[in-house]
C-alpha cells in the first residue's frame, strides 16, 4: 500500500471512530474548559509533529466534542446526518472548489444553479433565483442590504443620506436581524420590534401602527422581516397579512425561513408559509430541518437580477468567461465561496420533493407526540401547544437552566432553554429524523429523573434564587 493510501486509510478510521461514538456514546463526557486545556495539547510550537501525532490529537478532540447527530442531542435547531449529504460533504473537501465561477467550479456551478432555481420555484418565485450563503445570518444580511439599496437608490454609490431608515421585525425574531441592521450602517435603534400574539406571531395591526408612526415622524420605513419559524416557539408570522401591509407602503418584505422554509415541501403543513410567494426575498437553511451538514443556507429573491444589481463588481482577473448565470461570484457576498450546494443536491436526489415533505411531516408528528406526553405528565407544564417542531415546557419546581446544565454535567442529555414571556423554559427542537417515539420517551424520562433529583436536593441561596426567577 502506498504512503498516500495508508494515510487516507488512517483518516478514514478516524472519521469512522467519530461516527461510531454517536451511537455508542451518545453524549460526550462533561469536561470543563480548564480540564480540557490540561488534557489536550492545544498549544502551537515552532516545530511540527508527525502525521500520526496530529491524527491522535484530532481523535482526542473528536472524543470530547458534543455528538450533534446522536439521539441524545436535543439542543439546537440542527441535528442528525443524511448519508447522501454526508458523502457529498466529504467529497466537497476533496474537490476543494470555489463557487465563484464555472471555470473554477465546473459541474458544481450547474448544481448550485439547479438547486437555487428549484427552491425558488417551490417558494412560489416562478422566475426567481438565489445564491448559497454561509449561514442564515448572512442570508438575512444579504436581504437587508438589497432592501436598503432599493429604498435609497444612491446608497451603493454615495452612502447614506442621513434620513433614518426603519426595519420592522417581530419582538421574538432572530438576533441576526438587529445585527444585520447594525452591519448595514442603519443603526440598531432603527429596528422596530413589533408585538406578538400569545402564539408568538407578529400582530399585523401593531405593524401597521408602527409604520404609520414612523412616516409621521419623517423617518423612512424600508423593510419588514417576517419570521417563518421563531427560534424558541417555532412560530410562523402571518405572512399573507404582512405582505398586504408591505404592498400598501411599498416596503421590501423578507421572510426569514431559516428554520421553517422547508415546510413548503409538506402538503400537510405548507399552509404555515401561506403568502410567502409575495415576499421579495426568503432565507432558507437546509442545515436545519433537512439534516444537511453545517452550513447550508440559501437567499432566494423573487425578481431575477436583483442579486447582481446589488453585489456585482468588475473583476476581470476572475470573471473571464462563461455565462454569468453560472458565475455565482457576481451575486454573492463572498469571493472565495465554499461548495455548499453539492450536499443539499445529493440529499434532494436521494429523497426528492415527496420524501423531504414526508420527512417534515414526521418531525411535526414527533413534536406533537412529545407535547401530548408532557401535557399529561403531572410533574411537567407545557408552555404552549407547539406551533411547529419546537416543544417548550417546564419541570415543576425546578429551574430550567439548572436542569439543563445538570443533564449535561451527568452526560445524560444535551438540551437547552429559552425565554417565553419572561420565563426560562426547556426547549426541545425535534429536528433529527433518526429519533423514534421511544427515544422521545427515553429523553423525557431522563428529564424526570434529574428533575426529581434536583428538586430533592437542599438548595443553596443561588440555586433557590434561580428557581424562584424561573418558576
């Protein structure tokens, strides 16, 4: 066996061990950062080490990294891995292409073109287009920049004219909206949080009221962000009603469907996105509900040419040939750009629209099953009936942050919490299709076990204060 093949075999064994741990050790052992600094040699030195030593260090790192594909990882809005997407992701590393031109990317540029056009049509953008971006935050930022430039035509060439530009978003929308407004030079104070109803959905009447108030004050409203799948409750804003308001005032409507965009594939649940075809732009993350490896986000626009209009720059050293439809660098935030299209294309080829829609239906059924168990449990309180894949609840008499941390310290379960109407509640997003109903019941039993243990412990002043603030 040649040296290169032997080396590749060692790398394969490293990857196989990491994948096996997801099954045999579903929760990585809890180790503090200080302990890890003592255990693993993180320091860099003047001289290098052997390949064997580096692979050993990588194995040590993998052994203590959270197992995001295991049945006990219920912490984030991503989990699980599809084998076809995983194969494409590993191939992407070997191919090492950059998706700025067809000359550099070849067939992969055609794949991105195919994927973005297909996703746009599913949303209802018949002639729409899009581009892959490094995460939902950057997709949302792309939309903010386009909306800003459309509202102030001189912005791209001459900069801001000084009139406050106002962006409207729900009070529970993703933090990337405020962050994006700051990055775009608009000012965080010019983002208007709009009140939500008791299901976590933006109230259209409150939105209209806020817009009218800003117009009267001499400000320049320019954009509305509607959320399709909020971070904690998983709520969907009423897009159709919001789109009517956007049309009335001539505002750009963006839909942040980073979490919920994939619901468009479900015949049973696509009504959650009713009216999305009226948006100017949509963010859709495949790495969330579709089990595609991180990161994989798309920004879609209804009007073709909009991305080129706002992001193209002359670069004769780069854009030297071929149709601009396949030169994605003319419409992306980045120059050098990772190939994120291949993995979602492989997933889609494997399952098709129908299979992915059925996948959404299963995720929703898991959330509904978990909610029904919690609602019947005398020791738990369901916060709200689930709006989509997120289930929020409390274990009675125990602080949610404390319970989540203890589950992690005992290496039983990785689960997080969020704020709902001023209370810290446990939030479980059901996004991993490898989970079964039995796994759900096992996870809830772990929560019961540790919750009872915490409730029976003598409380310190600090933990008692935390419990009272949450419960």
